[in-house]
């Protein structure tokens, strides 16, 4: 029987037991879960298998594709530039990237891109997976297309292209491509095991994804925003194993990591900008990150959402199991999640390889773990 490995504070023994139960029942194949409070890892657990045939154990250093949890890292990188006065979120994207002004995009601001209100939730058709894995070509293509609705009026979740837009702004300001800037400023200073794509010499420690049921694209009106967004982001789960996908940089969707590393990165927010004595950003920058930009039914997902600057904000209509308060979150397709709770100075992160459902905000396992963790933490402070 697969066992859960790692360490946890005794108060979290029941969470360890829950993980073991989910593994034993087959609800999980392989996973990692982490909880960091006040800069201390009170739970750092992993277990199961990294492959479908169950020949490779999920180890301490196993990484997996975390899909849109990548957006949190990418958007935090942009907030570093805000903190340094190099980027103004209320400024037009074209101020930093002049070519972006084409075809009616001259008034789109950086805040619009960070809050999914740019009106550009995907690439215009026709477009192929191979084209979008050419980072420069895919970015140039975005610069030439027109918005699908008036920017700023409503959110339309930018499925796979947010990282191209944010990354290009970062590159224009710093001269560094997104992956280098994130490595230099976030992952290396924090010793966090996160990267966009994964080199071939690390494939041996990369978990194999189990895709969820196929999206019901055939049932959608092909002219609808939802259908156009899905078809304009041609990244089915099966691409995760392809060399093409693993060798490119897609700032919105192809981060490979584990729960421990995601918790370390998320602690930038939860701990007010300083992690392990390293000041990453000022607390006022975190305040700005959490300022609501939009709320309502998203045009793409289509769920009720509240967005700050690159993160989701809590609301019972989005997920009742994420408590309201001074926190933010986002997840990855199939289950992975990052919850950054400033009120409790706590970060929760989860990464797994058995995907479930079509949402980017958790699955049934995610909900069970998060509920269990908050029950414990709330009882500790009662």
C-alpha cells in the first residue's frame, strides 16, 4: 500500500490520515500537500505514485504540472516591478510594449491583464498547439489581435495567454525573459523548486498526469466566447508529456513544481512580503495585489469570481470552502491550489497528478484537505 511520507505538526495528524485515505481509495494517485504558518512548514507531506503503472514512487523531490498555479508566480513577478516603481498597473500595456496597441488595444491597462478583464481571453483562431509553443510567435500574435469585448467591463478568464502578456511587459522593462526574471528574483532566493517547462534531465522526477474527462466542446455554440476561448487555447492535458510543451515557457500554464515550493512562493503574500528574513516586496504591494478589480460571472469559466491583481479573492459564491477574509488564492486545472492567507499568516498548497473536473479552483480532494486544515487552524486559535 502507498504511504504518506514527510513531516507534520501533530495537530495536523488528521490531514495526514485523510491523505492516506484518499490514496488507499484510489481518489489520489500521487500528491504533495504543504501548510506553512509564520514561515514554518507545519505540514510537508507527499506520497503515492508518479506514474499510472505505479512503478515510480512520488518522492520528496517529485514535481508535476500545476497548470494555472503558474499564473500566481508570473503575476507575483509583475508585482515585484510594481514594488520597485518600474511598473504602474494603471498604465497602458502599450506604454511598455508599443506593438500591443494594435487593433483597439491601446487603452488596455496592466491591471486589465492581471485581473482577466483585458477582453483577450485566448488567441484568435485558427491557431495550433505548436504555434503557441513558439513563445515569440505566440506573443506577437496576441499583439495583433483585437479585444473581444470592452476591456475593463467584465472578466473573461485568460486561460493560457496571460503569462505571454505579463511576461512580455516584464521583458520590455527588465530585458530578461520571464523565466529568467522569476528564477533570479523569486525561485532561487527562496530556494523554491518551480520552473516553467522542465528540461529533459529532470523528466525522471516529473509526475505523469492522469487527464480528466474531456471538455464538452461539441455541446457549445462555436461562436460563443466560451467555445472560442477553449479552442483558442489548445492545450489538452495530454500535451503535458510532450517534449514541445516541456521545452517552452507558457507563463500561465506550464509551471512544474510541488506543494512545498508553491507554499514557499505563496508565503510572499501570506507573510506580508518577507520570507525567511528576505524582503521580497513591501506590505503595501501586497495590499495592492489584494485590491478588488472586478467581480461577477466570468465570461469564460463561467463562474462567479472576484479578481485582485493576478489572484482570486474569496467569495462564498465562488467556493464556500475557501473562507472569506484577508486572503487570496488561485488553482490549476484538475485540482492543484495555492491559498495565501494574510490574516492567519498561512499558505496552503496542493499538487497532484490525478486530475479531476474541469475547474481551475480545486476538486473534491482539494476541498476536503482545505476544510480539514482550516478546521484545525481555527480550533487552535479559538
